[in-house]
């Protein structure tokens, strides 16, 4: 399930690297020392979606600023909704919560093509950061994803699971994971798996730090749901 969290219209701008702002807000909604903090994420959150102002190198907004929270955990999503409507938690200077809506996407039983709504942060077995420009990225991504899905739900049928990165608009961009600089990859990926596996991957995100604004996916055919 995916929530679109809508903020009130504003003339203010946000930093491009706003992962810490969104993640901080979400954890404030969940409460201090919540069960999700510092644990393996069963959810993913996006950054705030906006348009780059080249003069200020910040994000500006012609419509309501928004970000997305995705999870199979209904309790988790309900708490976010309830606390957001309480208006006890400030998002950021000049930015306030307005409303939410559910985003619906359908998943096929054998094949689904995904795009990254937020770039993928990936590390190899030696905890070294790798990007789409590195040799063997495809294999590392597949192995990492199988391991992640298996750990999340050992009952998933991954016997026919496979992924292929499409060589369309692939790139990596410099961002920040907390205060640490990092490089994350923008990709399009074809996922060969049953419907349950595809939907699970959508819900938990691709790669590392999905609870911190990385690795949120959307179905390729649903581009207009996210971008005008």
C-alpha cells in the first residue's frame, strides 16, 4: 500500500537532499523509540518530489509538495495518517501537512517494469558502495534483492526470480545518506517474478536505506501518477 502525503502549497523551497527531513518527520509521527527506529525497514519512503530551481539549486513547487510512504504494514500506515492529522508535528519551516491519498498500482504475475522514484543505494558484500557505473552492478543488485526479499518473508517463491536493468536513462547522482555523501543510481528494471514477489518489492523498496528516502519504485506505466 502506498500513501501520498500532501503538504500545503508554498512558495518556499526545499534542499535537494531532503531525505533527513522526510525521515525525521516520519519518525516523529511514529513516536520516540518506536519499534521501527534503527530496525530493518518493512517500508520505504521517498524524498519530496519537486522541480529543480537551477538558480538556487533547491526544489521549488508549482503544486502541493508531496512524498510517498509505502508498506504492507497497515498499523504502520494508520499511525502515520492519525499522527499527521493531529498536526502536532512540524514538517519543515514553511511546510505543513495538508492531506493524504492512497496510490493504487497493479502488479502482473510474471513480469513488471519498475522505475526508481528515488535512486537506489547499493553496497556489495564488503559494504562498499556500488553504482550503475561499476562492473557487476547488475549481479550485485539481483543477489542483494533476493537476500532482502528472503529475509523479509522466507515463504516467498523466488525460484523464478530475476531482474534486468534496462539501459535507458541510467545514471548515478551524488546525494547524502544522513551527513555522509553517497552515490545512488537511477534505473529502470524489469522484474521477472510472481505477483506477490513484485508487490512485496514495491512495498519494501530496492537496495539499502529504503526507510531513509532511497529505492522507492513505481510501475513504468504509472509515470503520470507521479509526474505532471
